[in-house]
C-alpha cells in the first residue's frame, strides 16, 4: 500500500513507497517516506518542518508550517519582529529578531547518529530540516526560496548552548568542532528571517540565491 494516506498510516498499516518500506513510526517516519516520493531526485529539499508555541528546546513535527514575512513561523514562540529567544530578550528586548527561522541540515543528524546521538528532526529546535544543501557554507544574506512562495534570508549561525546537553549528555560538544587553524566550528544549523510568506512542507524544493556582493562568512546571531 502506498504511503499517501496519513490517517491510514497512523492507524498502523505498513506502507510501501518504491523500495522504501516502513511500519508505523509516527509523523517523522511518514514524512521522510513522503519526501522521497515527492522529490526523489531533487538536489536540495525540505525533509521535515517543525514548530512549538512554547519556549521548549524541541519542536514538534508538522505536515506543514506557514512562514510570515517579517515575523517567522506562524504559531511558533520565536516568531516576531523583535527578539523572542529568552537569552536575547534578557539582554535587549528591542533588538531586531534575526532568528525567526532555524534550519538544520539532515546530514548533521546522520553524522550525530553515527556517534550515538539518535535525534529526530525538530528535536534540536529547528523549524526546517533540509537535505542536499551545505547550510554552514552559505554566506550571510543568502536567500532560500522554499516551496511555491516563501523566501528566507540567512542571517547567521545558531550558537549551540548547554540546553542541548539536556536532550543528550555530550550533545553540545558533538555539534562543535575546530578547523585546521583551530577556529571553532558551530554545526547546529543557521538562522534566518522571512522575506516572503508561504506554506512549506516536507518534499518542497529549495532554490538558493547568493547575495550580489558575495556576502560575508556566517557568524553567530
């Protein structure tokens, strides 16, 4: 049976999608299979979307999320014109919100899984989980066209914090590294602002537009 009926899937049926076969495993497993059916050969796609109305570390997987220009993810605690992350609010609540949307590359999940950290999309707090795009290498100001109409502009790196160790002991160190010169590498995804509204969902293609001036290397925001 094809995995094209979410209600049936949640009731416990086993589903086939080409060579993919899964048993009931929740929304994330269903969306992963649906994504491979929708864009089997896309070079950069969204594999999961997540949101949370509270300031929790982890966000819940969803069938789709709506991005609102100038604000972020509709219904998400971190949406807003000014900063919403509590650490930023404590410093200066009038700062512009450069962290409206959090994106993490699924390749990081693959890497962490190989090191014993089995994490679901959204569990590290990201709104959008991507595959096929080197998020960390993008320059500041890169625009990502997501789905039909949404556009997100990348503003900087997510700075990993100790809350990650609350998910799994040692996770914070696992998303930090150093280059050959000893410079710190932050691997926990990137942040962005919403330039154009739209609905995004697993399977949507990602089109990248580099900044006209080449852009600067990403820094924590």
